């Protein structure tokens, strides 16, 4: 579980201790820089602690507003879209940065009655918040699940902010190969720095353990703690790249082993391990996305049971429609109503000419019967066009993972319009998720 960062000025030590002690008693983990000198402003340890935080308490005082370190910390938090919790320590006049970032949230002085209790309440609410989980799924192959997982959610992170985690749940691991070369992806899985460590105890949990990927006939069912986040969540926004947090849990072929599990009990246990791990990450990220395989397997069940919403990319053709119908049937028959995710269907690779009839008919309800449910009511307003830009190639050897994301590419040759569409899809989805 990540921590709450406390930013404070050199003269705020009394206030720091009071806030820290109150949060400690409320079992909220905190982190603050012990020295807090100006040199800390760019110290990697401090910057990493901000990147890993779920929020930042900012002690607002003449001292903190005059501190270079606090200014840099606050700016970093703003860039990372962290939730900010300001606490007024004295009546110093707000500086420009503090005013723009904090003025609308600044209600309490630290000495006002109940101020620290209110702070704990707000922090707890944020700390226990479980972020949305979206599974990108269609039981038809090649409809753009992986493309949507990378490009729409890359755009979500860039345009709407928040910390996003992509999980490659497809044994073909194409999403991972979108960002990393095959060699890098395979090196991750050799060390279990990959999706299998969400299902079974692995080398990430004990150095002397063999990899669960090596033995297909044995499944380790015992529960385990979450792996060290730095080991398993690979950052796609590498240094020198765009701001924010967009991570990937790398995929691998070996999770196919669950298709050959010797008994249902072991699968149930491994599925529960997976759900517990995702639950854990739900407090550390603002959005979790699964890219999934195109056939109904144990992995499909895991994804459906952990997700709040299924995003279904489909082409404007009858084969895709069949995939959507089967998926809807699987969800209704196999997932209990209490955890059943909502469905949103996104037209992908729509070409100008064919868009006309099929898309218009679908929106008018002409295919509701063939789909077996009210498809027309689940269709997203925005659609992704067929575009060579969305046909993303493998990464160049020396490129950074984020360079694969269209949202971070230039504007020429129609890129601008694709970026706007990706952002519109992300915005529409966010509105749906936030309901
Ligand atoms: N809107 C688009 N315009 C042009 N090409 C696209 C578009 N969307 C996807 N593609 C291309 O279509 C192919 C299939 O897409 P993708 O791999 O995302 O599908 P998928 O549903 O994940 O496939 P699978 O079922 O194998 O996992 C890829 O080559 C991809 O680059
Ligand atoms: Mg795919």
C-alpha cells in the first residue's frame, strides 16, 4: 500500500509531528523527508516518494511557501495529479503556486477544533478508495483490444491524469510487446516480474523459490503478499518522458498453464489470489485496465470478476457482433449478479464508407435481437477510425515505451485528429465509469 507524503517547511516541525502522529494513530502510512533541505528539491529519493504516494499533505505556512524544496515537491504532486490535503499552519499570505493549487481546498487551520480529525476523514476516504477496473474484451480476435488498451488508456493518462496500471492478461502478450521488445518482455517473465506473480507465489516473493512458470503441472495455491511494486509494475513513462504514472504488469505465455489445471479447487485458489492482488493495486492506482485474450478461459473469468466495466471493441461487421453476443452471454451466465461488470461497446477501425450502414443500424437497434441484449444502449458515442496511425509497429531498439503512444506523438499527418478522438473516447469512458 502506498503512503501519504507530507510536505513541510523548515519551521513547521511542531505541526509536522502533530499531523504525523495523528495519521499514525489512524494507521495511515506517511512519508516525509527527514532533512527537507533545498537540496532535497531534486533528490531522487524524495521525488520517488512523491511518485509512489496516494496523496500529499501540504503544511501551508510562511516557512513552507518560502522553501524551494516544498515548491518543487508541490509542483511534482501537481504534475502527478496527486490528491492534495492542505493544512494551514499560520496566516502567511498565499504564494501564487499555493494559491492556484490549494486555495479552494484550504478550509482548516491546524488549531481549529476537529481540524486533524477532519483531515484523517478526508485522507481515509482517498486511501480506501478503490479505483475503477476496466477489462478490454471481445470473444472475437483481432478487433483492436490491445490497440485500445494501449492507445485509449495512454490518452486517458495523458489527458485526464491519475495513476494508471495496465495488466497484460493475454497469453499472447501483445500489449507488452507494444511497449517492449520480445527480449525485454521475456527477461521480465524469466524473473517472474510479470503477470504470473499475481496468481502464484514466485521468485518475487522468495529468492530461492523456483518460477511457477517452469512447472505446468503444479499450481501453488497458498496466498502471498503483493510483490514489491517496483519489481512488477514496469514504468512506461520512463525518465525524460511525459509526467505522470503509467505502469504495465507484463504478460507472458505461461499463464496458459491454468487451462490445464488438474482440479477446480486449485484454480479457485489461484483466482482468489489474483483478485486479492488487484484489490491491493486498486488503492495504489486511479485506474486499472486489463487487456485480455479472445477466447473464454479461466483468465476471462478472472478478468470479469475483478472488473467493474467491460469495454468491448468491435468492428462494424457480423463476426464482431457474434463475439459481442457470446461475451454478453458468458457474462450473464457465468458471473454472479453481485460482481457482474457493466458493458460498453466501442466501434473500432471504422472506415468512412462502411461506417454508414452498419454503425447507423446498430445505433438504431437493428442488431439488438442478434446481439441478444440491448446493444444499441451500450454503444459509446465516439468511435475509432480505421487509421494507419493506430496500426502501431513494434518498438525501435532504442526507443522509450511511451514513444509507442500516439497521444505523445507529433501533430502531422492526421495525428492531431486521432489524438482528439482517443481523448474523446477516454473522456466518455471516464464519465461512464464515474457514473
Ligand atoms: N483503428 C485501427 N486502424 C487500423 N489498424 C488497427 C486499428 N485497430 C487495430 N488495428 C490493427 O489491427 C490489428 C489487430 O489489432 P489488435 O492486436 O489490437 O487486436 P486484438 O483484439 O487485441 O487481437 P487479439 O484478439 O489477437 O488479441 C493490429 O495489427 C492493429 O495494429
Ligand atoms: Mg490483443
